C-alpha cells in the first residue's frame, strides 16, 4: 500500500542523508521525498511517500524513529489528511486550437498559466498526486516538453498535529 | 578555563573517567596526541593497525560494560577503523570513536588524507557527528558518550577537523545532556508484562531464548532468578552465552546453526518462546518459516525496531531487560498461580531424551588432537573462569559449545558481523581491563593472521594473553561448507605457507609452544597459564578433517540438523 509519512527532524547537515541512507540500506522504496525547514528553524519537516506491506511500513516507522535526529514520525495515511503536490509543466502549444485546448484543460483542473511563448505554455497545477497524473493524461496528444513535480507534502486534518 | 580543542578532548575524557584510549597517530590528530603527551590521567594504548584499536576498545567494553574509546587519524586511519566500528555496531557495543579530519577550510577539496568519515561510517554507527566549532566540542563529546551507552548501545563516531583541535574555548565538563529526539524507553509497559505473564503461566512447553541484551544490560542475575522460579529451560544465542550459567541443568546450550540438538528441538517443539534481549538473527532461526512453528512468542527488547522484524511476535515488550525481568519476578512472586506442573514435568522428560543424544560427542580415542578436546582442557585448566575471546570459524563454534560460561562478559566474540581478526586485539582490551585475569584468545591459523601485527602491542604493554590457536591448516569453516555443499571442492580454503608460529611468537619476544600430541595438551595449557606475566602462543596441530556438529544447513529448519 502507498503510505505518506511525515517526519520532523533536526535541521542539521546530513539529516537528509540519514533518512535516504536508511531507505537504500534496507531496500525500502522512496516514491517521493520533500524537505524544508519549519516555522522553528531548528527543525525540518519531511514528507515521504513509500509503498510496502504492513510489516515493512511498521519497520520503516520504527527505523525512522530509531534515527537519533528524528524527533517525530507520523503515518498520515492512518488518518484523515490532506496531500498536495505542485507541478510545473511545459507543453508545446502551437496553433489556435492547441492553445485553446491547453488553456481550457488548465482552467478545468484549476491550473494557472505562468508563462506564454509563441510555441509553449507553462502551466502550474496543485493537487494530490492523482489529480496531477490525470492532468497529464488529459493532455493527450499535446506534446509535453518538461514536467517538474515538487513531490508530495502532507498534513493531518483537524486537531492532530506533528510537533516536537 | 580556556583550553585548546585538543586539551578539551583530553580533559573531557579524564572527566568522563576514561581509563584507556586505543589509537594510532597521524597528521590530523597531532594536536590531540600532544595534549595526551602532557597528562597522565588517560592512558593511550598504541596499537599496530587502526582495526585493532577498535577491536581492543570493543573487548574492553564487552568485558567491563564501560564504553571503549578509540582515537584515529583522518583518511586511512578512519577507513581502517571501519571494520571494527561495524563489528561493534552489529553486536550493540558501546564505543566512542574520535576520528581526525582535515582542516575545516579544506573539507570537500580532496585534501591530503581526507575522506568523508561521517558518510562512510553512517550505516554502521548508532550516530555520528562532525564538530565544526570548538565551542560545540565538549557537548558533542558528551552526547556521543550518552548515545553510545544508553538504550540499545552502539558505536558513535565524532569527526574532528584539525583546526577545531587548535582553536581555544572555555571548558567545563558538561554533567548532563538532553537530546529531545532521543529518549530510550526503559520501563516495559505493565499491560504487556501482564499479558506475557498470562502466557507464561498457561504454557505447557515453554523455552527461554536469551541473547546479548541480557549480557549488555547486566541482567544475568535476574534472568537466572526468573528461570529458576518457573523451572524454565534456557537456551542462549552466541552473544548471550554467560547470561545464564552453562553448568546449570536448566541450560540447554546454544541454539541455532551450530546449536545443540536439545536446544534446537526444544525451540522447534515449544508452545511458548520467551525471547529476551535477542533479535532472531538468521543464524539462530534457520529457515524462518519453520522456526518455532507451534509457539506463541513473547519478545522483550530495548529496541522497538528489533521486535517483529524477522518473526511476528504475540506479546512485544519494549523496555530494558533488567527492568522487565524484575517486574516479571515481582509479579510471579505476588501470585500463587503456577504453570501446569505435570505438563512441565513431561516437557523436561522430553528434553532429557533429546539430551541423551549427546550431540556434542566426538572421537576421544583419536591419535590426532581434536579441537573440542583442547577447549575442554582449556575449560578445566582455567577452572571455567577465564575471559575467552575468539576469532571466526570452526574454533569459534567449538569454544562456544565446549567452554561452559557461567558468568556474563567472559565470552567475547564477533557474533553479528563475524569478523576474522577480532580475537587477538579484543583480548588486549580485555586483559588491560582485567590485568590479573586469565585471558585466552581462541583462534585459527587463518584468523590470527588477520591481526598478527598486534603481537607487538602485546609485548609493549606486557599483556599475558594466551593464544589458543587451533591449527587445522584450513580455513576450516569454509572447508566444512565446501565438503558438505560443494562436493569437497576445496577452493582456496587451504592455508599454504604458514609461518612457524613458535618462531614468530619468539621473534616478537613472546613464548611459543607447538603441541601435536593429544597427551601433551593439558600439560601445555598448565604450563602456559602458569606464566602469569608472559604472553604465550600455543600452536595446537589439530585434526584437519574435524567438522562442527550439529549443523543446520542453510534454508533448513532448526529440527533438521546434521548430526555426528
Ligand atoms: C574478515 C573475514 N573474511 C572472511 C570471512 C569468512 N570466513 C568465515 S570462517 C572462515 C575461516 C576461518 O579460518 P580459521 O581462522 O583458520 O578458523 P577455522 O574455521 O579453521 O577454525 C572464513 C574465511 C570472515 N568471517 N571474516
């Protein structure tokens, strides 16, 4: 199953490589990983998307907790949560019809066109991973020149929060 | 008080009560060596190879419970230390390793003798640090000792750039540190302990399976009390030997690949397995699908990540072994309830039958020296009271099977990583920590050559270690696998061009003895152990074809042993 794991970790040199190293050493998979400092500059927050059986996810949680720099770990997929990812996508849009089509799709998906050139558009789109995938699918024959995805960020709904 | 970084390190080690630092100098640590020169509190032991420094510190730690301390230079000094760090990591040994680093301004420039020590050691340390500012040095060192010695212990590396050891800063000994992200659990959860007790009192065929955690946590007394209260059969892992007295009749011996028939059969047939401070290593479980198939499992461990990692358990208890055992003993004493005595009686009858197989028997009338016989005699001559370190191979298994350890911290071996070359340097650490004790290093002619240069260190520090070399002319354990599983194609398991070990020992200033008759074994050992002040190398020419039995072949269940 796909799990979204939030990690609060000391904002120190090497912290990221401890997490990445753990995953590669133990053969766990990382689908995406995002990391940035929090409102408390001494802490970083990571969102890690992984897949595995329940046993593996349990081990991942335990092994993450075992890292000395890790302050808190939460498996967001265990409760209600919000998942967001941002994508920048550059497409070839030549000719009236193609340009219209991209603009229309972008509107439907709630995207924004950030850059326009004679032959290209850059669309910015935010949503959960599935929505971004659907957008790419919906583009159909429109040639994609580049996609950049931020990786998933996640947060639990309601009162529940990840704090030091 | 303003001190240089180098002085801070040495002062800190003094204030921390560190007796010995095992090390080897080089450019990046010259300031530290200069500070060591100007004091007497901390004694430095100069080894002949950095790997030996880590193993010696490891032996010191295993035999005392105190952290071992290592000091090496940057680059090759640090990389040479890696094997010893990984060895300590696998066996959860408390150790602090100080590695020199090039000047801060040069880091990342491929400077002379620069390696990314923090990066290289990351997967085999409990934690590591790079000290960037002399102002952080003392607290970082304190954190390193705190992390190394608490929770599930392990090695911690502190990488210190040379300029940091020259800069000055105010020093006072940090009495305490707290790390918000590191709070090891000590107390087992009362609800879990109660659940465990319910299973224990309901069991008809219980077995206690205990590991290194009992030794590391100094819980041998509690374990014995607990086992005695309920007359539980006890088996130990190799790391756990000495955690329960081997001469006690509730002891079934070691379990696992070269475990006894009775221990492996008991685990295979029990209805309750109580695992304490053990981690279900593959050398212990054999084929995991066939492991303890009829049993409910209770698992007590300080490390939550050890629980349900290899084997799903029914009642996990996270906590220090010592605390959980005390709680269990109290609870049992507080209740009248006891397990079904008749069932336990039957269980013991069954175990006696398995015991009657005498799985460790060997040919006692052989004209050749049997390696098992040497260990038996070693046990007798040292009255079971020696510290025994070992290398890795057949000799290691024979030592584990035939030396009956009644006390913890007496058996010092590389269980997890299986590091050949561990035995001799580990014995140095043990002997320094216990200057009056009998210390034996059981080894093979293959393993001993992996750190043979330490014969020189043993001379310098007058360490009266006795090397018991079971010389079978083969990389015996490799040969055994080739005989069993590769139709006796002995690919590169034969040791050609062996040195004359007697002359070699003598060249280093020690006593060497050559023994090739079974009748001479005991007298030779007697004579060697009479030499209280001298290092003696005993070269026993043993039966080349002897194998370690029982053996659970890879992929088989514990009840599918090859027997003699
Ligand atoms: C550093 C290292 N290299 C290789 C091995 C693999 N290995 C395990 S046992 C063994 C043979 C050991 O031979 P020896 O020390 O003579 O002991 P014996 O088995 O003959 O008692 C080898 C090569 C190891 N454990 N460690």
